[in-house]
């Protein structure tokens, strides 16, 4: 099929010639800038490994040796014959992240939930050294017919998201201030009794997907069993409390660590992840006593309220 030819008017020809001339007259610097923009290095995206295989939660009958107590709110997972309590913090006392860019002035706390005054904050710079610090979970053999051997504990970096901000953080044990004062602080302490103490050491540059086998550092005194390092045989109803300390990579970032157990002669089974953990240098630490400095105190309303209006302030 032939298309009818179209005649271009003279005025349009003049416009076309002018446009072509303008394009040819572009500077070499302009073309170089465009090329540089098109080849800019993309922003580094967070890295992650595939999520652990979903593990069913355990259905436990009250009174069974592996059943949690009436006031235990932890999630328990079923790994064949074993029941495993979810990973949480021991006496790690993580801080909370104050949003980046918060003015360095008295900050009123509006949430009275202890250690959750900043909902959505990751756990910030928890104490990661065992005994007591780091992460804890428990393993119990629910089989009435077969013993199992807990061989080892592994830890994997499930995800790693770089952090480049100026970290402001507050640890609830560093207290708060309310009129008429003085600042209230303290309350962090306590004791922890574990059965197996281990430490997982990651290389300084380790990234997502890296896994290590935790090394034994100490043992508790198991009633009826004495001090037994891994591997340890679990008869029916045997409940073992695990405390894993951690040497983390040095790159500032939010890390999610998943934990695995090696049972009998199998491969590690990763049953869940610990809470997201931000590990980074602190640019501004906030406390209650810092509010008693004259420059900060002058910015806090003088009225005494009931309930008290609580503040925290930057030390610097």
C-alpha cells in the first residue's frame, strides 16, 4: 500500500533547520554531564537472604514438661519432636532510636510503655556479650519415645540494611525528667541463668547470608545433669536454656539474625529471627539527668502535672 506524500511548508522547514542547528551547537560539557548522569552508580540497596523456612508453632497441652507456664507469652515452634522458644534478648537492654533530625532540645515522652516509647524503633546497640547479654531461646524434647542430641547452634545474618544517619538514642535505664525533679533513672540489672553459653563471631565485613557456628564459652549447672557442654542428649521433657552472645560486623546498619539448631546428624534448622537490631555509633545520647542542665531546664515548662510530663534531653 502506498502512502500519500505530504509537502512540508517553507515555514516548518525553517523551524526544523533552527532546531537542528541548536542541537548541533550543544556544548561538549553538556553532553558529558548527560552521559555522567546516565552512568551514575545506583544507591546500594539493602541485602537479604531468603527468609527461613516457615516453622509451625507448637500446640502444647498445659502440664506437659515442654509446655510454657501460665504467664509465659513467648511463641513456641515445633521442630519434629522438639519444641523451641522464640529468640529474644536476654539482659541486653537495647536502646531506642530517636528519629533522625530530632532537634537537640528537651523531648516530651508521650508513650508510657516501658522500653517502647518510640514504637517502630529497632533494638539499638544491645549488650551482646554473654553471659546474660545477647540472645536467648530454649529447646525441649517433647518426644516420649526418643532422645535427641542437640549438637550445635548456628547464627546467620538474615538481612543487613546500611545506616548512614546521625544516630540519636535513649536507653530507658538512663531515665527521664519531670517537674519538679530530680531526674529519675536506673532499674537495669537482674540476673540470668542459662544452661549453655555460646558466642557467634562474625568477620568485620560479613554481610547478609553469612552463617557461623557459635562456640561454647561456658555452661550452667543443669539440675540432675550437672554442667554439660554441647553436644547434649535431650531425653523426654529435657529443657535447655540457650544464651548466645555475638560479635557483629562493624559496618553500621540494621541487622536481622536468625538462629538454627543442629539435631542428631542433620543440618542446621533455622526456626526464627531475632528482633531487628541497629548497630551504629551514637552521635547523640539522650538521658533524664541531661535535662537538669540549665540550658535544657529553661526550655521545660515549669508546671507540675499529674501524671508527670516526662522529658529526655541530649547530653551534647
